[in-house]
C-alpha cells in the first residue's frame, strides 16, 4: 500500500514539475485513483493555503506551494 501511495505522490509531483496545474492533476490522476477517498478540501495554516485529498488509508495527500506530499 505504501508503494502505491509513494508512486501517486511521485506521479503528481512529476506532473506539477511539467507545469500541470492542480485542477488538471485532479481530473487526470487523482479523481479516478482507487486510493482517493473523496474531493479535495481547502485549508490554511501558518505556511499559507493548501489542499488536502483524503485517501482510503485515513491519511491525506497534501498539495501546497512546495508540491505534493503525504500528510
């Protein structure tokens, strides 16, 4: 399971590195992925705004200005 999620994070960051925006990554990579458990939710912390995509593992894929990471 961890390998699948790590691969998902890498795939999203690779797309971002090619200049693909979040809405496109959502539509083409995340939305239909079997480990994605729901729609992105917006959040705000001391570092600024971010998006959280819930995963079936109970964790989240976090997207912020630095890229995608597991949260």
